[in-house]
C-alpha cells in the first residue's frame, strides 16, 4: 500500500525527473534516506520508471497514432508483434478486445511500413493511422496527476522554476550520443559519474552534452507510472471532434484537467485525442458528464476504453508491473 510520501515523491519526479533526493526531502519534510528508499521501492516493484527519451525531431521522425482492428482470436498475436517493435512506444488493447491502439515513430511517410506489413495478415481487418500534430499544455506537464496526495501548487512551482529553460529547436543527436541515450533509456536518473564510466567519457563532458540535449529539447524525461497500482483502474482514450477554430482552446483546456494524461491534436476525422485516467467507471462517467459535457465547442466524441495495457513509454507491462522494454 502506498501513502502520501510515495505520491509526493512521484509528483516531485513528474515535476523534475532528475531532481535530487535531498531536494525532494527538503520540500516534503522527510529525510533524504526516506525519499531514496521510497523511490527505489516504487521502481523495484514496477510502479514507476524514469526514462530518458529523444524527441522525434532529433531523429527527423514524426509520431503516428494507429488503431488496428483484428480478428478477436488473433489480437494477441498482432499485439505481441507490435510491442516488440522498437518504433512502438505505447500499445494497449481496447474495449471489445479486438482493437490494438499504439503510438509509433517513423520518418516522413514512414507509416507506410506499418501499412504494408500488417494488412498482409488475415488477422488484421482494418488499420487507421493518424499523424500526431501537436501536444497541448506547457512542456513537461503531460504526466497524469489525477491521484491524491500530490505536492501543493507552491511546491510544484518551486520545482518547475528550478528547471533550465528549453530553447529549441531540438538539436540532432549523433552516433556519439548513442551509448549515453541508451543508458538513459534504461534509467533516466542515472548519475553523471555512472554515465561517464559506462560510456568511457568524463563526468564534465557528459554533463555538458546532457545540458545541450536537454535545453534544446532533444532529450526529455518520461516518468512512466502505472495508475492501477495507485487504485485508478479506468483508462480511456477520448476521440474528439471540434471545429478547427476551437482546436487550440479546447486542447489547452483539456490539458489542464487533472484526469488527463495527455492531449494531442491529430489528423483524421477526430482532430483531438485525450488520454483520461479515473479511479473507476463511475469516475470516468462523472468526468464525461461534468467536464467534457461543459465544453460547448465539442461537436462529438468517442470513448475507447483500455482493457489490457501492453507497453507505455517503452516499458513493457506484465503482471501489473512496468518492465524494461525490448532493447532497453
């Protein structure tokens, strides 16, 4: 069972993923050893992982959202093939058990690879792939924070104010960055000393390169969290239709909702998608009827409920735990 110290540690990491344990301890009024112990327990039990990730622009890639309808008796085979792909970062099976939804990265037009491969199988009945156009909300605030026991708004502002400003555009990564980025993809909180040792570099050189990648926006950190372990079991994607003149307004409003993990503008007939996490189906119903229903600019929506998570932020999900993904 997790308590308020655990959730405060989680929230602190969401605000500043590489913040020191000492700084978190000062902020929430416990010892540095307590913070370190709670973080290690959360990580060991597969509740949370901090991962370093490169922005798609750093590799000249785009992101695409794919919905793949399958024969019900073959959905597991299709899902397993998708989660093993290194270009797929998120994947889950939706309500009805016959659709897999995933997020993948590819170069311009690179979604053709997926389109060419999957329809050849009789397991696949249909594929819809939409380009991800824009993420709403301030940078670094796309994590879900709908749980109880968070930091106060003042504490959150303190941590975010300590982050270096991001002044893109993202610089391109090089072959020399590969080993460094591979280590951060396993553990986004790896210390400079360890990164230097395992890449054959120096601490000062690693620090300079990380600063360059981070401040350009080429490198960012995902705090991968399993909401189910905190008691929040209703996870849904809401596909929303709004008139283009209201797109920015509605997207930014949704991004401010605690229940929303991420809000994206996408191509296709539904031009917004929001990932929503609630405690239970009744909580999801209340969100739809009290928050979504009040946004007059929404012309319509479809709810796609996640029934089985497979992969998120490059972590595999098995046995109710986050695990290192393939190639991590």
